[in-house]
C-alpha cells in the first residue's frame, strides 16, 4: 500500500488579521493568542482604550497600532488595513472582532473561497444556515438593516453587518473606509455593490457569550446607523 503524499496546506503567512480594539482588556489577549496559532500575522488597532487593552496586547506577539483618542471602529479598520497592506507578502486580509465572537475555523473556510479565485471579498453570514444562536432582538435589527438597504439587496446579502470579512489584496487596496463609526459596515457594503469586485457570502457561527452580548449593538444602534448614513452620505 502506498502512502498518500502529504497535503501542502497554506501556512497563512500571506494573511493578516486586522482586529479593532476598544476597551477589550478582559478578553483580547486570549482572542489574539488563539488566533495566532493559525494566523501568525495580526495587527491590533487600539482605538484609544482606557482599560489597559494595549498592555494586554503587548505580550501576545501581535503588531500593535494605537490611536491617541477613540475614533471609532471604521477608523480602526482603515488604520489596520493600511498597516497590513504595507507589510511584505501580505495578500489576504481578515477583519476580526476583538470580543471573541468570531471563529478561526470560519475565517479559514472563507479564506479557501478567496484563495480559489472565486471571490475577491468573502463575507460571513449568521443567517444562511441556523439562526438559533443569534439573539432575537439582534436578529431583528440586522434583518431590518438589510431590508432597508438597497445596496444589500443588490448584492443579495443576508447579513450586512457581520464584522468577519476576507479581502484579497486588490479589494483591500481599493476599499477606503471613510466613516469612522459603526456605519462603516453599511459604507463597505455600498462600495462593494458599486465596485467590480466579486463578492461571496458563506455561513459562519457567532459565539454569543455574556461578554459579547453586553458589547453588541442593539436595535436602536442599527437604526442610528441607517440615520447616520442617510444624513452624511446620500447617494453613496
């Protein structure tokens, strides 16, 4: 019997995780240390945290970039993506939440789609398969955002505000995030809808812990996002 040849698995050295961080000292070290077992390149953008998040990140081996004041998650993602794009060999970019909600396994499956050449941008969705893990009020808010967003409907998205995304280098270079606050997610979807990038959506599982539930967006925040978009970027 002949042994099967070894499978040449990617070492993910061409991948950068971009993690926006704001007051996540309680969990960020565990999130980074777990992710670094699979992804050696991580940049954490500490967005003016006041709780010692930067000190928690320092010993993990992740790259640390700091905003002197809190600028918002959109600004943190833009800072992190520009930093990662400047690193030698960077070809794929994963946006990853700091609160422990995202799974490395899902990021790997999304990367497979991007590496296959079938998509330039791969978005995670909580709603393509089971919805049971999503709190009902959050599910209602997210569904409302999708229903009221023409760009989400154009892309046929089921989950426009999932922070787990994979972008190849051309998409990351071309995607400039201008909205500093939480409305950046709708801004990204809008730019994807108007661009020439191929977009895929695959099912992911979000880990809703007591900690992440306390940090998550409410229905009111979802409405605020739509209101901010309508005021600041009509026609964008």
